[in-house]
């Protein structure tokens, strides 16, 4: 065995099994959320969790949880091996499925003896609250299904918890013990990385930590980019234009145009000529320039007195990507949308910024 002061190696699981993922909780909402994922192996519980959550009907709660998950790990306590075995049998008689239940027993000589009695009788056992390799050795020898060091608690006390996990995994792999090393007392996502690197056979994780595992800042950025590009390529202009028909006759005044621009939340409006043709586009930039020269008098000025221009238009069947290219190349904020050459609305640069 290596000295715990050495840097932990990365033991290889000779059977090539996956690391079993357990939720560490008794909260029904968390268990329901995890079950929807479809890939979490099982659920671990503790009397501390039950007490902390104010659960008084423990037996019925455990039976309910057992029907929600694939594998349930529950505590079996007693002052002797016989009493521990009796408690495990009592829980099975209560309604727990023996083939889907792991009975958790604190490591001790009586706990190890109870483990042997139960395993010989076809029960699955987790000898837990393991803080040393010597304790783990007794658990391995007793045939424990799982051996469970508490990493977070050990680290809180200044011990080399990762070294202990590495030694336990190496012992299992070297001697061929049937036990699985369970990495428990997980406090943060780095612990899960540690468990994987060290070759732990199982890891029990609180819901708040489990939720963090898929998250990464760069993944979020990449996803946003992909969504934005998909939006640009798959959406047509008619799907993103404002429902407000941003057009006005050139016989109307600048003030009336300003009112419509405000109502539409657009910074521009399409000015139509006498035949309904596009006379020009009138923008808030045009308004500011006119105000600088003519002051308030410009508000009563007819739009027909303004020179016509040739605004940029785009057909409603064009893609949003094509619109974005027009915005970039022509340095525009608004583009008139047409159908069969006739204006039907307007698209703002903000409409395509996802």
C-alpha cells in the first residue's frame, strides 16, 4: 500500500464498471426530481436527514422512498449483531424489497459480524462511518457490499481523506474483495472529480451538488452561441417582425410620426407616398437632426416636405441571418419588411439579437 502522504494515484477498476451515482437525501421533491433524470443508481438516507427534515413516521417514509427508487440504502442499528440483523429483517417485513435495499451499519466488530450474518443470508450491506484503512479492511473481510469512508468529514478534521479513498480502492483491486468503495460526505463538485479520478465504485451526492455537475461557464457561452446561430438560420423575417404596422402617410406631420414611433417602440417608421409606395424611412436620427435646425416648429411639418430616400428593405421570407448581414454591412438599426414589394412592417436590430 502507498503512504497516505503520497499523491494519490488513479487506480483502475479491473471490471470496468461505472461509478454508481447515488442521491444523498430524504426530501421527496429532490428524490422525484432525480428519478426523472433516469440515470441515478439509487438513494442513500441517514437518521440525521430524517431528523433534520422533521420526519416522525420514519417507517412509512422509508417504504415510500423504496417504491420511488431503484436501490435504497437505509440504516439498521442495534447493540449486537443479532439485533442489527433483526432490525434489517423488520424493515424487510415492513415492506422494503430485500433485493433492492442496502442496510447501512456503522463499522464496529459487532457491525462487521452483523454484516457477515446478513450477507450470508442474501442481504446487501454498507459498512459506513469508515475513517481508516484498518476499519475498511474489517469491512472488506466481512463481505460488505459497500464500504463508505466519509470524505468531507475527514477533511474537516484535517485528515487525508483522498488518500484513504485511494488506499481502499487499491485494496479492493489488489486483493479482489467483492466490496465497492463508496465516496461519501460530498461537499462540492470537486469531490465528484476526486471520486472519479481515484476510481471509487460509488459516490453519494447531495442534490445541490448534483445540480452543479453539468454546469460550466464556457458551456453556457457555447450553448448561447449555438442557439443564436440556429435562430438566425432557421427563422424567417416574418416570424420576428413587430406586429405593429409601422407605416404612415406622407400627408401626416412629423409629430404624428413621432407618436406612432413611440407606440411601436421602434426608432423608425415607413413613410408612404400618394400611391402607397415607399416614400422614405423616417428615423429618430432624422428627428434629432431636424430639431437642431428647426426646433419645435418641425413637429408640425408634413412628412411630404421631406426629401424621399431609398431605404433598405427585405422580403418577409428572407432568413433572419440575411437580415443580420444587412444590419452589419449597412450599419442600420431598422429595415423595412416587404411582401410582394409592399411594406408590411419593420424589423429592429434588437429583434434578432439573441
